[in-house]
């Protein structure tokens, strides 16, 4: 009987060690490699909705079209999630719902879902006309900075209102929606 208890104790101890190790590895990954973020606002709808959760890489090159997580320009304890539109050195113009970067027309396939879900938008602009010069008093995105917008352009508070996002304030680049489980998706 005593030997059975010892054996049982050893098994539970081994299971506890394994679970502790797994917990430690997951915490290290979430602290140093990945970031897990919950979506709160509607500015990225319909691509990302309130209550969904995403994973992001902490160390990744930032590209146009990436969805990034960054510190709020107004409150360093809050985080925002937006799409990168402009990279350092880019000149950005929006005219008649068409995005131009460095005078080149850009496709924005991530907006197609929004336009299909909201046919009434076909009669109105999804994004008002603007140039960087008019809204931020500069011709191009500064070095180590990014211009971001939400996919739900009509309600999104983004670089058009609070300016450029500095590289040092970016937490990560989103790559996977993992919650709710039935709607897993690579971003």
C-alpha cells in the first residue's frame, strides 16, 4: 500500500512538473515572441470583430497591409489594432475612395468584405478624400513611423486623427485569429 502511494505520488509529481514546464514555455512565448490581444472596438470590422482574439509576432518586419497592435497615442496603457497603409517615406492620397501611395493606385482587398456586406456604401464613400499634407501637414510618412487606418473607415479613429505611429510603439504584427474557435483564420 505504501509503495502504491509512492508510485502514485511520483506520477502526480511528474505530471505536475510537465504541466509547470508547459505553462512556463507558453508564458515565455507570450511574453517574448507572441502577443495575444482581444478585439474591443469596431474599427476593424468586418475583418476583426469585438470579442475576437488574435496572436501577433513581436519581432517581424512591418509591411503595407499588415494588421498591427500598438500603444494608443493618447493612453500608453491601451492598445489599438489597425492596418498599415503607409510606410516610412510614402506619400499617401485618398481620392474618390481610391488609395494612392507614391502616386500609384493601390488595391485594398481587405475592404471588399465590408463593401459586400454594406451595399449602401456603393452610393457613398467608404473613405473621405485626404492627403497627408492636408491632415498631418507633411508630404510623406516620416522615418521610423507608419500611417494606419481601420478597415471600418467611416468610424475608425486612426492616423487621420492622431497622426503617425512610431516603430517603438508597435507591439506586434497580427498573424492569426484564434477565438472564437470556429472562426480560426490566418490574417
